C-alpha cells in the first residue's frame, strides 16, 4: 500500500547524474509540486511506455508547475542512457540502494524471482511537502491514469 494522502512525504536524496549533487525533495518545496513515479526497470516495455507517455505530454506537467521525477532501482548510468535514448525531459533518478522506495513503501519483496524491485507507484506531493495523491498498479504491467494524476497535480497546493 502506498503512503496515505495527507502524510508528510519523506525527504530523499537521489542521484540522476553520478557526478553531480543528488536531487532532493527539499529542493522543490515551496516552489513546485513533485510527481514521483516509481517504476520497476528502465528499458522494460511498460516502464518505457510510461516514461515516454509523460515525456510526450511534458508541457502539461510544466504548465501545472510540477516536476516529474522518475525513480527506479537501476544505476544512474543506466537511467542516464535510458533518458537520453528516449529523450525524457525530466529527471530519472536512481534508487540503487532502495532506501527511498522503502521509505515510500514502493518496493516488492519479490517480483519474478528478483528481490527489492521498485513497484509502479505514483505520488503527487504538494508544495508544502504533503502527499496529495497516491496510486499503485495492481501488477507491474498496469499503467497509471495520467489524466487522473494531472487532475491531482492541479488540485494539490
């Protein structure tokens, strides 16, 4: 189960570029809404479709003053390549150590024989750092409803 709406979102520090400072939730508080999109694996079919769908309509997210952050357990090197290959205009962060996925209750104990894989979970976090929306896919192949998420972003503070 995802963290409940109304809960203070756990702060995080995630690497997008292995040679740069980590991305932190606190960097956005008071300024922008944050949409965290946890997904299992870069380059898998559903994950690629999800990130590409957001990328194709990224101007809608920007118009709502939202920063989308994709999060996977893949290394920052893999995520950088994935982002470049699919021209993703938002950060794809590495939770290689699985600390953030655990804090956000977005990790499988086991998925098809792999342990500690990120579940497909989406959070909308308001400018005040409170979770305004939470969604979890019934199974890894289920895509989120992007219109529903955009509406949640618009309604968030």
